[in-house]
C-alpha cells in the first residue's frame, strides 16, 4: 500500500518521504516538515490516531493537513480520525488513482487556510498597534464577538468571559451608560451608524476612554440582525489632550487663567446665572502706566510687575468681604496688562463696586521690584449680566468700554458700563476709520497762519495748521483728531504729509511772489520719538527744495523736557543744519531753566491761555513779563500766540516780544489767500472762517 501510494503521488510530481511506523513518521516529520501527511490508522506499536494527536499537540504540527487512510466503510475509524485532529480521510478501498486529486484539494484548502490565518494575524497586529478592536453583535441572541484587541482594551482574557451585550454594557462607566444606550437604540431604530466616546471600566479598576463606531447589519428581509463596530482606546490621547488643555488655559507668567479659560468660564457662569435668575458682574481692568514702565524700566521689570500684580490680585480678591460671603470670583489675565474678574451671584449690581474699589486701592500701593518702587494704578470697567449684555462677548466688550471710560476720566478709578459709553466709543471708532481714510486718500489740507514781527508789522513766516474736512463729520478741529491720530499711529503719516506739503507749497509760493517766509510745522511727541525723524526731515527738505533755515519745528513744552538728553541730540543734529526749533505752548508744562539753557532752542511761543489773561490777571501779566525777561537772558526769541485784541498786542509789544500771531493779525488761511496777501503790497488778510476784519498790525 505504502509503495503504491508513493508511486502514484510521485507520478504526479509530488516529493514523497515514507516511514513504516508511527515513530518513524514523527521522526520523518521533524526532519522534512512536509506540506501534507498521509497516515494509515493501523500502524505497528503506535497507531495513526496517536500519531495524529501527538502532532496536533505540537505547535509545528498544529496546522499540518493530515489525511487518514481508513478501512472501507469503517465509520468508527473515520470518527476517531476526526476526533484525533485529522483534516480528512481516504478509504483504502477507494480507487487509488483518485488520491492525487484529494491531495491537491487538501493542499489548496490548506494554503487558503494559512493565508487566512496570516491575514487574521496581520489584522490582529494592526488592531493592537492602533488600539483599535472590532466587534460583532448578534441581535437575536445578544451574543457578542470581540477581536483580541477589544479584550485587551477591557483588560480581559477571552477565557474568563462569556461575551454578551449585557456583559459589555455592565463594563461601561455608569455615567456614560445612558449615552451608549441611546446611541445603540437610535442606530437600531433608524438604521443609521453611530459614533460615540465613552469611558469603560477595565479589569484593574482603572477607567479608560474609548471611541466606538457602530453600524447595523441588515438581514435579507431588511430587518436588523446584527451590529458591526470598532472600538478604539483613546485614553492616552485624551490624557495628552488634557495636558495640552491645561497649558492652553493658563497664563504662564502669572499662573492665572488665560483668555480661553476666562471665556469658557464666563459662558458657564452666564448659563448658571440665567438658571438662577441672578446677576453676574464682569470686571475688566488695565494698569494705567504699564506701557511707561515697560518702556523706561524694561520688559523684565514689566513682567515682574505683572507677576506681582497677579499675586496681589489673587490675595486681595480672596480677602474681599463680598467674595467671602458669596460664592466667588474667577480671575484671569487676558494678555498684556489686562485682567478680568467674574463675580458670580451678585445680589445687586453695587456689590461689584466693593470688589472694584478694593482692587483699585490695593493696586495703587507701589510695588517693590529689584529694590525699586514702581507705582501703577488701575482703571476698572464693570458690566453686569443681564443688564449690560446677554452673552460673554458683549459683557466683556462692555466692561472694556467702561474701563476705557475710567481711563478717559483720569484713571485710578472704576466705572460701570452705560449705553452712552458705547455710542461714544462707536463714534470714536467711526472717526478713526474716517481719519485713516482721509490720510490715505489725501483729504487733509493745510492752512497757514501768518506770523508777524510786532515792531514793524512785517509778515515773516507762517505756521502750518492741518485741517480735516469730513463729509459726515464736517470740519473736525485738530485738537480732536490729533490725539486720535497719536493713539492710532496715524500721526506719523499725517506729520510727514504736513511737513512735505508745507515745504512744497512754500517753495512754490516763493517762486511765484519772490518773497521768502519761514515755515513753522508742529511736531507731535510721537514723531519726535521716532528714530528716523532727522533723516525724514532732511529728505523732505531735499525733495522739496526748502532752505533748512526757513524751517522751524514747533515742539510742545512737556515733550522736550521729558527727555532732555534724548531731545538734546536730536535737536542738535537738526539745528546744525540750520533748522530752528521752537517751544510751543510755553507756560503750560514745567520746564526747568536748566533744560531751556541746555537745549539748542530758537524761540518760545507763549501759550494762548496766558495771552488771553492780559488785562484781566495781574498774575499772568507778571508771568509773561518774567518769561520774556528770561527768554531774553537765554537769547531766545518770544512769539505771542493767540493775539485777539489791541490791548494784548500793545502789552506784548511793550514787553519786547518780537513776534506774534493771532486772529487780530490774521486767521489761518488757504495757500491761495496767502499768495494774494503777498502779492498785494498792502495786504488785508483773509480769514479762515469769516471774511477778514483786521489787517496786519498797524
Ligand atoms: P498750536 O500749535 O498751539 O496752534 C495754534 C492754534 O491756535 C491753532 O489752532 C490756531 O488756529 C489757533 N489760533 C491762532 N490764533 C488764534 C487766536 O487769536 N485765538 C484763538 N482762540 N486761537 C487762535 P488749531 O489749528 O485748531 O490747532 C490746534 C492745535 O493742534 C495746535 O496748537 C497744534 O498743537 C495742533 N496741530 C495743528 N496742526 C498740527 C499739525 O500739523 N501737526 C501736529 N502735530 N499738530 C498740529
Ligand atoms: Mg504750534
Ligand atoms: Mg501753541
């Protein structure tokens, strides 16, 4: 038989090894690792069933296709063969020519089987790597199948569990059971897939977080018969997210909550307050002189100040009676020097003022940084839910508006939001937009106010004054838009334009009339702090062709004195080129004599408010007399500003003031009028707002 079989198979090109006993078969197997084993049931010593069992018990023989040769119609042997782990049987009585076909069939099946095994192993591996398992639920029986990874996710072993839906459900975190039940129920009802995230209880009592996707499996008649799904362990991912969240929610400098946290907490607090039908306050505050601290003492000091402010705020908010009595407050730093507090459960709006006042007082105390006392104060704005807004955004914006009002009022105080503030701010924003537009599109113009030598009445120069006429707002006075321009930085563009336009028009005027006038241009402190001011001025002079000696820069008093050293070098460079510098609005600041003496100045312009007092206030007259005497001693010329009456003119002239400007002499005028004035030998001056009433000093 052995020989016959071997020959038949060899004829079909199989390689055949044989053995005449059970032991021989096992030894042969270990040596050649065949693809298929044909085993007779009846063997000497050890029968075929025993050999088969022994092979199956060994991992290397576990998946070996084994074909048992049985006696004809020996049902008992067939049964025993299968029980022993045989893959198939072949009755010895069968035509041997059929054997190769059977062998081929078994080998093909075995190949398919091992491919399946391999792909299952790959799937399982992939699932393990992705922490993603799959499951199947039989709806009728409630039986559940899990892939290996699902067991791992739950921390269970396949051997210790009988899987049912109920078993799974009992290992869902109790707080999430409703969510799971709902999702599964809805999927079954509507036939739609679901995607949920929930916590599971693991074998070691820890809690994991999983994400599940599930889909209904429909039977042939369209009814739901099962469910397929995946389950992914996202615990580590969630923990990492949580960590990032923490980082994203706190301000590293002060350790206070940041804008993100504040916004979320405020939204929560609002919905709670709404439910309780109670009140809530949002406090927005900002340090009054923080920018100056940063600029003059450096950013490190600025940062330390913010840290200390945060610390002080924390203590003082905790110690506030009102908060101790009530539920609490939440403190955050929004960025820069802006802090916010949420006050929950306000009984009445006024309660917020108690906290605000306490914060104001505490922050007004100086801080000690590196042995140096640094003083700041704070401006606070308060908005109240529900009166001042229904949502977080509106409340914060309105508290900010109120804070701005506190600042405008002089700082170091708190303000409650009122609707009219918003309107003011809106109008202001509108004005800024329009001003920006005007600057960009060249809607500004210049007027020139003549400056006259008081003794001779001769026109010696003009002061360029910027004008803005807006379609909607009408003529906006510079006193109104210059500060806005300074706040927004638009002043840089305006200043440059004024200088260039003034120079250009004056050069053109000189060409037409043959007369030279000096041009006075006002400089904003912000322009003065620009590092390239000097080169900007020179390049304009070069571009337009105005003589440097004909340009006079007017700098407001306070500014020059604030930084004598810095001003000194800039002024020096300017004056070396022949440009003159004048102190504008003299008398309004607190100039030191030393400063006046050390700076390369040309003249002082006595402020209009002093001139106005002539004939009315002995004190001011004495002051003016003193200023002029001092100026003379320092070799400075004096310009009288805002001369409106003959009496004022007489007084100034008698004191020896050399130059003057004012409505009495001439109002600011357009360049065309100035040209006419220069052309007519005996000029009658036009006026800006109304026809001329007076001529140059007679
Ligand atoms: P300022 O430099 O002191 O200019 C003098 C102001 O007094 C001008 O007001 C002028 O029109 C006004 N004035 C002249 N004579 C009289 C008078 O007899 N009576 C009265 N009541 N007022 C008189 P204006 O043009 O409204 O300018 C106001 C301020 O705006 C200026 O004060 C200056 O500080 C600023 N400013 C004007 N133009 C510019 C500019 O181009 N750049 C900068 N940075 N500031 C400018
Ligand atoms: Mg001026
Ligand atoms: Mg002035």
